C-alpha cells in the first residue's frame, strides 16, 4: 500500500450510493471521511481533478501534489471535512485518524491511477443507470450536465471515438437526460469495460446487492482490513446525509418507475452506443 496505508478510496457516479457506503465505512471511532476533494465549485483546487483521466503523475504535477496533500490530511476545507469533527480543527490533528475513507464522484476515470500511483485500495460502487439518472434528475446539480472537462481531453475524446464511433464533442445536441446517460457511461463503462481491468486491491461493488445484504458489507470490510462499526445494523438502513427527501428511502410515496417511456428510450439510445453489459436494459 505504500505510504498511505490508512486509506481507502471510494469512487462512483453521483447518486450511486457513494455517500451511503463512505459514511457507513467511516462510522467507527477515529475513522475520518474526506468528502469529494475534486469538486471544483466547493474546493480551491478541485478543478485539478474534476472529471479528469490521469494515468501517470506527469499528466499533471499540480494534481499529483494536491492529491498528496489531501491524502496527508493537510487540506483544510469545510467541504472535504463536512463529515468530520471540526471543533478546534480536530479533523486535522495527525494523531487522531485511524483510517481515512476518501470519496470521489468526479474522478472515476482515474481510479487505476489512484491505486497505482498512491498505493491506495479502491472500491468502485456502481448502480444501474436508470435509478442513478432518476435520482440525478431530482437533485439537478448543474455540474451533472456539464461535460466540458471530458470534451477538453483529446485522449478521452479519441478513445470514445475509436471504441464506439461516437463524438462526445457533439454533446450539446443531446437532451438533458441523454447528457446524464452519457456521463454515466463515461464514468462507468470506460473504466470498467474499456480500460485495463482493475487489479490487486481494487474492487467493484453493486449498490443493489450491497444495500440488500449486510453480509456483503462485512465481507468488504474483511477484504479491505476495515473495522465495521459495532452497531452496524443501526446505520446500515439509514439514508446517507445526501439522500434526496423524495427518495424511496425516506418517503412511502415514491414511485420507482417515474421514468417515462420516452425517458427510457433516450437513455437506452446512449447505452446502446456504449454497448454496456454492466446492467440489463429496461424498457418499462
């Protein structure tokens, strides 16, 4: 694991269960969660990482230096520390944290880079695109619809053109729901089905399976040498701090299949371009 031997990274698309998984992993005493250090509108240097595809430190010396500061717990930022005890800046005291759980939602493409360069284990959580997109439509974060960072990377544009015959620079012609689907494909299909397979202590987990079976969580903790919180049952079914108020987890009035037939058609059109086998298609 190298120098960062008290660290675990969680990556995944927004609304895929990243907060729920990270917060649950970080429940034990002296476990500290670092929240989305790549968010460009919430952190001073998040723009260095946001939606970027890195393979080597030389891709961006500034990004590499920023990540080292993050992993060393030397970035004082309320956004990153939002799940931590910030009284007297305890979250920065070097002798307090026993384990760091670092969550990213806009850095999936660089999961292998994080593992290879920093020696940190990575958990990539995925959730079916239909439920992800429905949830993203609820929260309406503006950045979800902004693909400019992807489009600005010539190597990524070329990869997608070569693999799928699709030009992502034409994304402005897409409907909003198609843009969300395109983002999901870039964040999941590319790293999991196109780039080199994850190796070593990198693992893909499905939100659908993990959220239903607490034993899968215990197994995950065992494989990554993590300590599950003593009263895990209490926390396991609790919504995360980022759960939308209209989510099925907090309201009985939620209707799972709120996507219309047209919505499904638009989503499936983009999924078909990327030929993903991560989930079965949904037509109704």
